[in-house]
C-alpha cells in the first residue's frame, strides 16, 4: 500500500468527520453567509438612499421654511403699504392727486384743463383715481415738476406724458400728464 492509502486507512475516523465538517461548512457558506452578505450590501445601499432622501427632505423643509418666512415678510410689507402709503379712501386719494397743482405752481408752470376719472378694477379691493392735467412752461420747469412728482412721498403713478411745442416764438412747452393713485375702496367701490 502506498503511504497515502495507509494514512487514510489508519486515520479514517478523523478524516470522515473532518470531511463532513468541510462539506457542512461549505453548505453553510453557500446557504447562510452569501445571502447574508448580499442582504448587508442591500442594507448599505438602502442606508445610502435613505441618507440621500433625508438630505433632500431637509432641503425641501428649509425651502418651505424660507417661503413661509418670505411670505410673512411680504404680508407685513403689504400691510404696511396699505396702512402707511396708500390713501385710505377716495377723499384722501383726491387730496393726494390735487397736490399735482401745488407741484406745478412750485415748478412755475401754468395749469390748463384737468380731468378726473374714478374706477375700480374688477376683483380688486382697490379703487383707482386718475387725473389728466395740462401744464405749460419751459423745459426746465417741466423737468422739475416730473422730478417732484416722482420723488413725492405720496403714492402717485405717472402713467403717461406727452410733450408738444408751444406757440411760435415762445420757448414754452405744453405737457399733458396722466397721474394715478390707488386707494382702499369701500363696499360700494368708493
């Protein structure tokens, strides 16, 4: 007999249990360890996805919080605008637009015909008062008037300006302006 056969014959009682243990170990590796390692890899991938989803959710939360903060600030500014800047009713709006004549006199302009129109845009709580005014004077005075109108603390909107040459031989110009303001309208639109 060869040496290997002799060792195998003499140590058979150790070799069979050892071979059986190796076969059971291989079966356990294939049946238990490999599926668990795949499960761990899947768990790690899920954890990475969850971390990415958490980061996205935090970013969405911060964006929503910034929107709410911005909306609150805009609401406060709008409330301040309605309370402090905008005329509270039609009569106060009329007083504001009739300051145009004061500005014209201050700029050394002659006032001509004037027209007033009251309206309320549909689906709005605001009324609109529009005044058309003809002014006559030199260019420098017209510029001063527009500057005074634009820098006035009153809420006035210069909607239209048209300029025409005055009579021949005169350096006076004729300017037609349309100025508007808005006011809080009551239940009857005034």
